[in-house]
C-alpha cells in the first residue's frame, strides 16, 4: 500500500477549472533526436503548475525501416538514433546480437567496451551538467528569476571552498555563467579530453567505428591504455573539485528556498537496466541472464516507492509493456506475434517490444485525445497489477539508487554499494590526495537530487574506469590480446540487449527470420520519461514531475521565464535543449530565447 502522504499525486490538479489559470507553453524544447513541447496551465495566485502535457512532434520510424535489414548492420544503423549517445545504442545493439548469434566476446573486448562507455558517461554528463543544466543555476539566470536568492548567495559561504576554490555560493554561480564563467569554460575543456578517451576505445565519437557483435576492432596495447589513463587521472582530479562544488550549490537552494524539494518531485518509480558487463560472468545467454545481470558493475533494478523490487533482468524484460496511450499510433493487438515464449519458456505479452508492430497514424494534436509521437512504455508490477510509469531520473539517479539498494557492486574498493549508499574512491592525483565520496539514497525524487546524482555518477565512472583499466592491463600482461569471436548469423533467433544510455534505461529487442531482421525495437530513456497519458490516464514522468510543481520564480506572468519548470524538465536530461519559444494563451509569442543562454535578456519577438 502506498503512503499517499509521501508521494506526489498523478491525478489532474484541482486548479483545472479555475478561471485564473494562465496557459504557458514551451514548444519546442528541441533535442538532438527530435523536439519536446511542454504545455502547462499555471495558477499564479497559488504559485503552482496546475496541469502539464508533454508532447513530441517528430516521428522517427526506426522500428519500421529496420525490418528486412541484415542484422549485422543493426548497431551501425541504430547508433544514428542519437547524435550524442549513439555509442550507447551501438553497444546495446551489439549485446542483443551477441545473444541472438550465441557468441561471447573475449574478455578484453568487454573491458574495452566498458572503458569506452565509462568515457561516454563522463563526457556527456559533464557537458550537460555544467554547460546546459548549470546555466539554470548561474548568476545571470538567478538574478533574472530570483533576485532575492542572488542576494542570499552573495552572503552565503561555500562549505567546501577549500576543495573547489570558490568562497561564496555567488562565486559558484558566477563561474557557471555561459562562456564568461571560469568553471563553465573549464568543463568545455573536460568535454574535449573525455571524448578523446572514448575514441581511444571505440574509434570514433559518437558513432563507433570499432564496435561489432563478437567483440571490437580496437588494437589493444599498453600504450593505448596508458593514453586513456593519463586523461583519466586528469578527469579524477577535476571530479574532486566538481562534486563538492555541486553539493554546495544544490544544498544552498534547499536552504535559500524552503520547500524547493517539491520542484520536479514525483513518486519514486525508477528503472535501471544495468551497465558495464563483467566478462568473467557474462556469456550473453538469455537463460543465464538473471545471474550475469546481477554481476553488472551498475546493478539493474526497479525501484517502487523507494524499495528495490527486483534485480532480475529476465523479470525486468518480461514485464515491459508498450501501451499506445494518447499517442499518434494504431494498436497492434491483432498483428503478428513474433515471440510467444522467451528461451526459458515464459509467455511473452503482445504488448512486449518483441511483439510490437509500429503503425503510425498522423493526426492533429488534441490534448483530450492524442497529442504525441511518443508511446507509453510501462513496467507491469505483478504485485499490484499496475502499469508503472517508471522514470530514469536522468539516468544517474536511477543507476545509483538501484546499485546502492542492491548492495552487490564492489570494484576492489574503487566503488562499493553498501545497501543504502554508494562509496566512490578516487586515488591520489597530481595536486589532490585520494578522496572518498559517498552518494546516499535521498528522501526525494526531485529536480535537485536528479542533478546531484549526475555529478556523483561522473565520479563513479572515473573510479570504475580505474578498475576496468587494471583488468585490461592484466589481460595484456597475460598475453590474452584477442578481441573478437567469429560468428554466423542463424536462420532464426531472438535477442535482447540491456544497457544504460547516458539518460537512462536502454533496451534493444531483435527478432531474426531467414537471416534478416523481422522485428526490431529500441527503447531509449526519453520515450520512458516523455510519455503522454497512457491507456489508464496516468501522466508520463515529465508531466507528473511538472504538474503540481510550486513556482518560486519571482517574476509575474508578463516576464515569466519558467525557470522552476525548466529545472524540473532538464533534471531528466531530455537530450540537448537548444531553443525555447514561450506563448501565453492563444499562441501569442511573448519571448523567444536561445539555450544555453536561456533566460538571457533578448528583444521581444515581433
């Protein structure tokens, strides 16, 4: 039974019928792979978002044009789903192919992939956190939206100033100003050498050129891994500054704005599909997936109301349901059933990705009917019968939450899950001593904690990369330099890959018939986070997190920038936001701004 006093309501706001509501819509909040629109009704009298709809206006169609392709091309094709985390798709596709072809790569190949994916997390979380999300907390933004908070920031000492070098919270905010801020510019440099780390392992960023089913084409050597290590040490030193800086900034918002924990808060419903395979246990065989899934260096899991309900990848897989909801598609109940049972003999539902048939039905947007090209991925909770709208918390939040509660991960002291926290140890670097950080399971799933987790997971990946390097060096020193296992494409097969994209859960489901792709469905994190209302009227995570969010911004409707709403949405990391258009009521454009300078003073649009 859910304690209703401790969760956010997912039901429509009681303010809906109020005559004092103001419609404010941000459309598009564009992303690398499409566009996101947030449509709200705001009760300025009660300082609260009364209603929210999330919509995507672009149809991609990968599940349609993948049919009939050679399955060996699937990782090259699906990496183009995204221009910023394409390697995550390629990796996940390779995992699915390994299962379908019945092959296990040599251990060194998996360590190389782990190192590449760790670098991707370090790169992407860094650039999003401090060059995009960070702008929402910078001096210029805070001055424009909450002048009183800026005054407090100038008077508030930074508790960890000895670690990051900024005396006050205002100094941190100033350092985050786009292009002029010292820390903002430093993180741009970090994004360069973390991409170099990635390219050393996977050949090219962001569409890998050396990643294949059966292994990698990367030529391993002591020099290769040393090149990676020199950059990793530099990154570890940066994280020793970055983690305490963000802790100071996020803690300040709780203190300066009592009640800010409600911004972006929703019921704790989290999904993590796991990351970083352990080649000593993973054979990519579905029948063994429960066991090798629990050996992953980020533990897969589903968290319901703060409790870890499963870490079993087979269970996670079988309970995935794709609902049509209020999206622009027809149902597929009477279409072909591609997979009736999984390799263990468990029945597979028609709403499962293995059996989904994509039937687009373009139509006019109507919030009372259908309004988005995003379907409604849900996870069926067998204990309650509920189709849960899991979110990823922007990726890092769900990964840390699941890993912490499971208590399974222990990377020789570099990273250790304790059951209620994750301890992260970074060794001595050029100018800083060894440091231990501890991410503790928070009380809330909200905007601030999603953002905080993103920083801690960067440190997690740095520590994990040290461990992966040790394993890779050991393979080289033992003369085990093989990185590829030959294979044949079977006439018929199924496979599934589970991984974590930067922003969260990622699955690829593959069906092969006559050596060709008969069905293929990739489900990245944003379709989970950005869903419209589902078949049961349940809002998607963006909608739920924004709806009922309190408004702390000091501007009225005429100059309203929606900073609290933007912080709530961006905390999920909905890919690269680059433009926002604001409307009030009947489509009148009040202001057009451009991110990452969102909130900057611009001339009103005509």
